[in-house]
């Protein structure tokens, strides 16, 4: 069996979450800053050039904690 991406790190984190009585893995690392993420400048430069309907749906793949999705959701 091949090792899953970050599998052991996640398993270790969830053991700590359970031992501390926490509910979320993110509680171990604080809350992410959804305003500061690597592709923000790209989105800010690209979005005005696209003809995206106001009611469009967006799927963010490989998002981790989803800062791009949060960025887009905040802007409608």
C-alpha cells in the first residue's frame, strides 16, 4: 500500500484533537487568514477580465483550507 499524502501527520493531529477535547483540527493551528493566500493577487488581477455571471458557482480543487473559495464567496 502506498502512503497517503500527509496521512500520518493528520492521524497524529486528530489524536491530539481528541486528547484535548477539541472539535476541529484547525484548532491546533489557530484560524487561517483567508485574506492572505498565495493566489490572491492572481485572482484579483484575473477576475475583472472574466465574464462571470453574478450567480455563478465555483469549485475550488486542491484547496486545503479553502482561502480562494472564501475570497470568492466574500465577493458574491
